[in-house]
């Protein structure tokens, strides 16, 4: 890696772009499978209404965007830990308390629960009479950008430092 004619920062950014592309491809696969399953279900049950494609695209985009801070956190953890097993474990461990963190006021600083909180608020609004738990963008967006920026900057600046020692 250090012999390449590319700087450490540029290489870290390129690798994080690959991770982001994997997330994007996951959303595409999710959308395609959901559409195929929806078409099969509507044909089987004789439903004549069409699938709400714009609605599905909107949700895939929202899930993608709310996962970006989590991807940055995972990339920073991967960069900081040298041992692969420790890196994988450290990336999987924070996912579990995401459900618990989503139910506290501190969910805003925990990037692993952003997508789950978005879906939870939307499901509550869909099933409840009132929509008082709407996912508001004001406290979320500045904090998510700060979390993303912090973890992304940490990963970019620390990338390759272990190998240089």
C-alpha cells in the first residue's frame, strides 16, 4: 500500500467509496427483491393495483442516507484496529445495542441506530392515529453530518499509520 503512487488519504477515501458502493448495491438488491416479491404476491392474490415504485425508491434512498454515518463509523473502527478478528468484532458489537439506543434520547449520537429509528418512527406513524413521532430532520441532520465527518476524518487521517511504524 505504501509503495503505491497514491497518498494514504486518497487511498482511504477510495476504500470508503467502495464501502459506500457496497451499501448502494445492497439497497439495489433489496429494491429488486422487494419488487419481484411484490409482483409475485400481487399476481398470486389477484391484486390489480400497481406497486408504489416512487415510495419504494424514497425509502431505499432514506435507508441509504441514514446508513452513511454507520458506514463511516465501521470504516474508522476497521482502520483503527490492526487485527481482523478484533475489527470484525468491534464492528458487530455496537449493532446489538442499536435497538436499545434507539429508544433513548441519545439515539441521535449513535449512528448504528439511525436507520432503525427511521423505520420505527415511520411504522409508528403508519399504525397510530397521531403522527407525533415523525422523524424530524433538524436534530438528526446536523448530528448525523457531524458524526459522519468525525468518523470519516478519523479514518482518513489514521489510515496506514500502523504500517508506517
